[in-house]
C-alpha cells in the first residue's frame, strides 16, 4: 500500500484530480466508505486528502479527507440546508479592480469584501493598472477608505511593473481566491507574477469538463514550486450571492463598523434611521466612510428583500 498527501485541484463528480505534496498530479476516486459519508461532507476543490493505492490495483483512491481550515461557500438560504462550497481551505480572497479602464466600482468592491467577510476569510484589495492614473498615488483617494477600514491595499501595474514583487510574496505559499470584474488584469497579474502559471489553460480544461460531466466549478491552479501555493480560479465567484447571509449579520461584515456595534442606543439597531446610532454618528463625524455606509444600506436592503422569499 502506497499513501500520499495531496490537495484536490478539481473534480468532475466521480474522478478528482489531486496534486500530491511531491508535485505529482494524479486521478483519484472516493473510497466506498467515504462516498457514503460524503453525503454529509462533500469533497471540494481545495480539500486536503490522503490518497492510497494498492500495489496490485494501480489506481489511486481518496482514503481520508483532512479537517478544513475554512470554506468559501454560498450559504443556502433559510435553515441549515447546507451550503454550496466553492473551495475549501482558502487562505485569502484578493479582490482585484483597475485604477482605470474599467473604472473601479465601489459598490461592487464592497460586495466582494462582504462575501469574504461572511466566510471569515481575510481579504486584500488590489488596484491594478495604476500607471494609467499617474502611478501608485493615483488611487489614494479611493484606497484611503479601505485602508482606514483595515484592509491591505496593493497598488500594481503589470504594464509598468509596479508592486509585483510585494504581491508575489502575498500569494506565495497560500491558497488565494482572485476575484473582481472582467478586464481588470487578474490573469495578466498571475502570469506576470508566476511565469509558467497559465490560468487560461486551466479555464479551457474546465470548459472541456463542462461538456461531459457535472463540473464542480472552481479550479485550484498550483503556483510554480519555487513559490508554492495555489490560485483559485473561479469563473463563478462573481455569482457567489450573499443571499444566504442574514441581513442582521451584514454590519459585522464591515470591519470598521465592528467596534461600534455595541454602542447604538437600541440593541437591535439596524443602523438605518434609529436615533443615536453609533454607526451613523461615525459616518457624520467622518470616522467611517460615507461611501462604505451607502454600500451597507444598499446591501442590507437587498438581503432583507431576499429574506422575504425564504
Ligand atoms: N494599462 C494596463 N493594462 C493592463 C494591465 N494589466 C492588464 N492589462 C490589460 O487589461 C486587459 C485585461 O486583462 P486580463 O488579465 O485578461 O483581465 P482579467 O481580469 O483576467 O479578465 P477576465 O478573465 O475577463 O475576468 C488586457 O488587455 C491586459 O493586457 C496594466 O497594469 N496596465
Ligand atoms: Mg482572466
Ligand atoms: Zn446603529
């Protein structure tokens, strides 16, 4: 019996592609026992597993699924009807926007951050294409709100090679989910940071899978060994709705609101129109950004609307 530890890169329902810690990529299927248990615990991209193979069999099977450090998931609305896991063991979400072309859209940026916060995964923000706005300081006005909220903000340019070394250190050795609108430079960044990591190839192999199997959605792409880690390529991350998030939990997904949440006059304050609301006072005094508060109000309304249909 040979055993190895590895990480699930992708799967098509029956067969899972596992990358071993030795750098081998093998196909493996779930063992009978785990298959039954997997109605409770579904195997997901990003899961760390032990695979085993009998010398006689030749085929690898997944013998053990290791405990997860966390998941990036879309919660099912209503009761505990389970969740749809996008990827397991995601260390960080990197929200990528462009300084220009396309213009950054803060409501959308805040939505991505809330998804990360709702899953308890640390998020970072990247403003790419900064050479279009005169360099890194060209995004200061928009970045300031997020830095004040406690987020790390990276200013990069693939074209002018700005901020790339620093960003490489952030990705190395970790599993990072990259998200953001189309055309902001996510693939360009990955290819510039890690020559040899070809995100497009991965996307193509997924679309091939789509035709033949039920696809699991996300893909884990190994970062070249000299650096280590994985990039989660999730064409569908944009669709990870927040409709499973109870609207009362939304305020906790804005880190700069958290220290204020016990201070409102009413314990069940919705931070809308109630008197003596600590969040609104902080907005009025300039301590909390008005743009972020506007995003909060908009998302809260959206979630409350979704709750009615639960
Ligand atoms: N000016 C400028 N253009 C860039 C920079 N980085 C990427 N681009 C260009 O922006 C365009 C989009 O880049 P992609 O890497 O394909 O964007 P993406 O975020 O992966 O887009 P999707 O895969 O559609 O989600 C390409 O034409 C790139 O050459 C940059 O730093 N500055
Ligand atoms: Mg891309
Ligand atoms: Zn309040």
